[in-house]
């Protein structure tokens, strides 16, 4: 039987090899040369055939098969890995004078040695290291703290510009380093999709790239069209070449310089960006910096500076390292770009708690790679401090190259007789007279129960993960339910029916559908609402959205008063005796529960089956009031469960390590900075098993 099985498998082995070679070639041309050799239909058919064969003959599937590009592996936790070569950070400067000093210092250290520099773009993404052995990708690791990073190999395999198998000739064992970036067009398309599905858009490409690499489902990472931009090749002290031996003699001399290594990497199949230049003196370096300071906005991805390196690799050891960075390289960071643009009007946004935020509507202007036409004016004090007048031209820059902010007024363009911008006195949504609490910077609308943005904002807070955790109800859907008159307050969520939900749709001003609810969506919403009835009292209290009552405060109030009735009956003086509840917060809690509308709301939620009593916990004192910090991922508990377990056994939980910490309970993936701080302070770091043994005493 085994003999016949071997005969049967040979045609499959041959076809898998053929398909792998074809798909690899098409991928290479598409990602590296921007060429499509076949139609999408033909490519998908080949990939589907390869997938089916690998499913039928799993023993023939390679870890670096092109089918891994589409993902599918699920990683519950990311294993931490020590870097073979530490990932040092570069010294940064915003001063061209410091670049001049760097160049002069380098020449002094190297004396009469002939050398050059490479100037290249400083990508604004996520640094990772890729280990290749015998031409195969074996591991991908994030920078982490420079010494230890997270193993993200399954997600890295989905990035088209990361070669899974190398081409031509290559070192038998080396590490390729680079930056994972989210190209602007892919980032914007993905954000549009998120908004259409009712999810919050990502703030910027760099954070989105970082979050994508840490997704547990690699298939989700594959959808995001990330790119890997290689900038470094790390070779061990002893290495040999493999692959196409006829090319070895041509490749090996390239490895003597940094520019040559990048050229060799391009021949191996890496996508090395063409924006690199060899420079021989400070004049050429300055010209490169000046050119890209203007041209960076025309790139398809974000950069935040220029990296200058000594080109000759043999000189790196001679120049050496400082405690934090190499002496043979430095990064010049661009200053935030600033523009002047006319103020057209000031509009006012109403937040969940009624806080009013003024927004400058400006003549659209190109800034930092995007068109900017709005920026926050913070509050009335900010407008007065900046002395903003009607018709002024505002000076705007991007904070951290991400969020546009007003930094001043272009006084040279102020018109004679310009009048100061007057702050509104009434809510722009409901017309209520605005108030400003003593000692606070912002105005707020007190009409919390009838002001539409506050109602929708309160609904969003109520369903959020740390509150009632009602999935499938994003901001788009909640606004739809409110506009249709189905939900006016949070208690109305528990009266919704399937018939009311199915078929609901909303459209934007261009007639494009923003969101809709169909059969399955309605069932999912109702199931999540029903499950929320089991959420404990402390989270229900947080979900109510009482001003100044956060997640921690709600927990302490719930555990102190035990039930909603005792809390509602408490005086301001009694409330202020609770730990971390000051007089101001006590006053807001008291006023909230002495409003008849809120009393009726609580009764409706109680009738709906929500938890308004704290489950009685048997608390022993085995942990003797010791303070614990919890860090990492645990096998027996979730993070919330182990914290509750500590409190149940008479311990205290703190979010940060200090001299008052007695123990740190460390799981997998414990934060390296916390570990370092615990060691510095001499605080015992114990495992999950050690902790459980303490509880048995």
C-alpha cells in the first residue's frame, strides 16, 4: 500500500513544484516590478489549484509556499525572541549643524582612510528583522526593546514584498532588516472600508501597520496590503554563499559596502527602494536632505527623515558604538511642515459628555502629504490666547506628522479692523445655554438627555468593550437606530426586535449606502444585547457614563456600596469617602442619581435584567494586603480574572511598578520595561504557578 501511495504522490509533487514556481514568478513581477504577467482570474485559478493540492497532500506543503501569502494561521500569543544582533536605535537630530558635526567627527576618526556615505530615506513604519537560512525565510521578529521582540512570522509571510524564498545567489545565513509601511492609497482604502462597516478609522499609517503585524489572524493581516522596505543586511562573522553558484563571484564583492548589500538584496528578490545615494562630502549630504524635505510628500508612503551611514562596512567596527547607537550612522529628522491658510469659519462639535470643541474650517491646503481643511481650536481660552480674528490666516502644522494643529496666526495677513472670533453661547445642536464649570477650560451643554450628539455618544460608550461589550453596534448603526426613532436612551436597546432591525439602511449625501442591517446582522446584535445582561455591576455602572466616573472609579463604587440602591441613596459626603472619589466627582454622581429621568432609566435597565448588585465574593486574607502588578499572558486566567483572584484573596492590584509593589506576577510576553524596572527596584517577579502556591498557604 505504501509503495502505491508513493507512486500516486509523485504527480502531485511535480505539479506543486510547477505551480509554486509559476505563482512565485507572478508574485515577484507584481510586487517588485509592478507588472501583471497574467490576469487576476488566471492567477487566482493557479493559486486555488495549489491550495487544493496542498490540502490534499499536506506533507508536500512548504512553510514558505506562496499560499501563505493569503494567511490563515491563528496566533493566540506572540512568542518573544531574542535578537541575534541587537536592533540599535540611531542618534536623531533636527539640526543640519549636528549633521555637519557628525561628518567632521567621522573624518577625524578615520583620518586618511578613503570612504563614502550612503543617504537613504527614513521610513515611518515598524522595524522588523527577517532571518533567512539556505534561501528560506525562517523567522520574522519585531524590534521590541532592541534586545527582544515578538515573533510575527505568520503575518510577515502575507506581505508581498517579503520574499519567502530567495533568488540567484545569497548568503547561507543572514538577517534582512527593514520597515513595514502602510502605503497611503492602501491605508485610505482600508479606512474607508472600516468606516463603511461602522468601525473607527485608524489614526495614521504607522500605527495601523504596527497593529496589523500583531493581528492574531494572519488572513486579516494579508488584507491590509502592507509593504516591507529593506534598509539593512546583517551578516554573521563567518558565512558562505548558496544558490546560483555562477553568480556568487559577482555578489560577494557587493557585500563589502552598505550600498552594495542593498544592491545584492535587490538581486535576491527584496524590494529595495531606489531612493538611495552615495555621497562623498557634506555638500552632497545637504543637497540630498534638502531635496527630500520638499519631495517627501510625493512619495506613496510616509518618511520622517534621512539616514546617513558610512558606506564601507569594514569601517563600522573601527568607528564603534555609543551606549545607545552606532557612531557610523545618524538620522536627520524633518521638522513639521507649516503652512498659512485662510480661516473660513468656526464650527462647534458636541462630545458625549457635552463638552464643546471649536473647529477651524480653513481653505484647503496641502500639508504633510494630505489636504487639510479642518483643525481643532481646543477651547475658548485657546482662541483668546492665539488672538484669532475673523478672516485671519492661520499657521498650521502636523503634530507628529499626523494630526493638523493650529500653532498661531499669520499676522502679516491680518486685515485692518478684524474682529476677534466670538465663542458661542448656545449649543449648536439643541440650543441649550452653554455652561462652564469653575476651574474647567471647556464649555459644555447641560441638556444631556435631549442633545443628539450626546445621546449617540452615550450609546457608543454604553456598548463599548470595557462597558457592556455589545458587538456589532458601531457608531454608524447606533446613529441609524437613533435617527429612525428606535433608540433614544440605552434602555431602549433592550426593547429592540428582529422585525425593527432587519432592512434598516442609511445613506450619505452622495446617495451611497453607509450601513445596513440584514437577517444575520440583526440576529448577532440581539444575541450580543442579550449576553450583556450578564455583565457585572461595576461595568454596568461604568457604562452609564456618569461624568468623571471611569472604569476604576466604577469598580470601587460598586464594591463599596454593593448595589445600585445603596449608591443612589448615598449623600455627597458618603460618596466622597470612597477611595479616589473626590468632592467634584461625588457631586456629579449625586446629581446624576437625583435626576428623576436617570432614576427611571435605572429602573428600566433593572427590569431588562441588568446586574445592579455586586456578587458577594468570599475574601480571605492569605495575600495579607500585598500589592501586585500583573503583566503578560496567562494560561489559567485572563488578565481581568487574575486581578479579581488577587483581590478575592486579600491582595491589591496596581497598574504600575513602584517602591510600594510587593510582587510582579509575570506571564508570557511580560513587558521588558516592567521587568527591567522590577529588577532595578529589587521586586520579586513570580510566575503564575508561584502565585497560586502563595494562595494555598
